[in-house]
C-alpha cells in the first residue's frame, strides 16, 4: 500500500467559486489569479476550472507559456511584469499583458522592437500606500509620458493593490494603517480611473460595504477588471468571516489515513518535545501527514482536523511525516480511517487560524511528494 496521503482538487468547486466572483463583478471582467501554481491547486486544473474567466493573472512566465500550451487563448496578465529583458520578447510572442512597476522595466520595453510593442497592453502600477511595488502617484504622469513618447503601447491603464482590504473595524484595528479609501484617493491623484483601472483582490470583492464605491465604479463598466485570487479556491482572506458564509466551496481536500492507534493513560505524553500530556485515559490516532507534506509544524494541540467525517483535534507536535489526533470521542475510528486535514469538513482557514497563519500559505505549501488528483 502506498502512503495514503493525497491532495484532491475539484474542478466543480473552482467553477462554482468563479461564478460567485463573477456575480459580484456584474458587468465587470475577472482576472482569475493563478500565481503560485494556482495557490497550490495546479495550473492545469485552474485553466480548466477558470475556463469562463475573462483572463488569467500570474507571475511566472513559464506558467504563462504552459497556459498557452494548454489552449488558453484569452488575456494573460503578468502581475509583476518582466523579471528580465527576454520576458518582454516572450510577452510579445505569447500575447501577455505586462504590469510595469519600475523604471528598469520601462527601459527593457524601450529597447525591445518598437513596432511590435504598440500591441502590448501595459498596466502601470501605482504605489498607493502599500510600498511594495509601483510608481509614486506624483511620478505616474511622467511615466505615462515616457510610454507615450516611446510609443510603447496603445493600451495603457493604471492599476494598484490594496494593503488592507481584508481588515475591517470588526477586527479591532490595533494601529493606524493605510485604508482602502486612502489608497483610492492616491490612485485618483495619480490619474487613475476607478472604472478602467484594476484594483480589487478577493477581500475587496467580498467587502462590498467597506469599499462599495470601488465595486460600484468597477461594476458599471465592462472596462474594469477585478483580480480575485484566494476566494476562487474556496478560502477567504478574513479571520472573522468564513468562506462558507460567502457561498464559496473549498476546491482542495488534503486528506490521509490513520496508520496506527495508541492508548494513553493519564500522564502519558505524546510526540517530540512531549508537548501534550493526557489528563485522562485517551485513544489517539497517528495520521500519515507531517510538515514534510505541507502541514504546518507550528499548528498547536487543539488544531481542528476530521476523522471518519467527524471533527476532532490534533494532539502533540507535528512531526516530519506524522501527526496525532484525539480519537477518544470517536471509538469507531481505527487504523485505515479517513482523515481530512482540510477541505469541506475542516476549512483551511480554520487550520490556518489555529496555526497563526493564513489559508494562502497552507494551500501553497502542499509538498511535491503528496499524490495529487483532480476530480470534476
Ligand atoms: C497584484 C495582485 N492582485 C491580486 C491578487 C489576488 O489577491 P487575493 O488572493 O487576496 O484575492 C494578488 C495576490 O496577492 C496580487 O498580488
């Protein structure tokens, strides 16, 4: 018997979540964000699941080539633009749209063949307060002039990215942070068009109340594009609001089986570092899943997990290839019982919250040694 751990991706769930995003988007177009191997779900599965998206947005040029090979004919947006001069040539050959966030990328574009560049759609990234990528608002007009003078493109729009659209007053903000509203003002001051620009990630799509004016502006026009990522995979950027509440379905089941059972008496300890001590007679199960599979090592005892379709919790420290679960209330669960680390019974967001991280990180971290399947 091969090791029973698996990662199963549902095309139907990807399709469903895209429809949720499209409903929110109204007339406005959707870039399905598929960077990082489609948030760990697999680029090929994403191309299939997001067939009805208006475009795919990603980071790696090899992924863009793969998408074209898989038959994706609609727009592709490269979220960080060119990493090297040859990426500009690849973008021209493969009809990829480029974000331009720095002057060196403009120089590469200028050096590439001028006639062909006019057909290359460019998105100028505005740094509206996140201070990660993009031109300062006061520099944007000069950048646009350079683009115009060099006849770099006849399809130029401005884009930006929110730093805190996943935060709300409900989270109890502990310190001042740049708000979506402040970023919108900076975007507009740079000459950004709230209708034609692309601004909204999943949190901004989902928090209609917080930034309804962006959503409204973007949904009024077919020119506007949203850029949802995490919600398409059935997880959310919020700690306080679950994906199910948003009508989203988890697209990934990370599962395994029990490979051993132990009986503990009060005082017995479990695993490396003896981090868990039984305070009563207990039955625990050993799961074929560890941090070398992508399960977070820092998940503490008490992290939710499901056995035989029923929720229980982990006990002790996660090891490289195994973790332990409490079976005391699950007398039927024995060796071979099905375990769900995350999926439709236990959400990846719950596990992430217990482990002090976000669902994004867990979804992206499934190890290559885990057997992957795709189901319709
Ligand atoms: C530029 C950009 N747009 C959109 C997204 C999608 O964000 P999310 O997965 O939070 O929807 C990301 C992801 O980090 C991003 O970097």
